[in-house]
C-alpha cells in the first residue's frame, strides 16, 4: 500500500529530499492552500430548509 503524500511543509522540515525547485515549492504551497477547507468556504445547498442550513 502506498504512503500518503506529505504536505510541502513537512517535506521541507524533513529536508528537500526530492530536490524541488523554488518554483515547484511555491506552486505546491499555493495549490495546498487553495484546497484547504474552512467554514467560510462551505455553503449549504439552496434546497435545504432554515433548520438544516443553520450553522454551528
């Protein structure tokens, strides 16, 4: 079974063993930040009623 991918932050802490360039690192950081989920990014679907849409 393959090992899950590490974030670029963890890879840099372990040492840049993959010899990634600065451009590759910046691109990966930007993509990882874009994929992060937060409460501001999540919106309930329009077909839910008020009780179901209520956020905690």
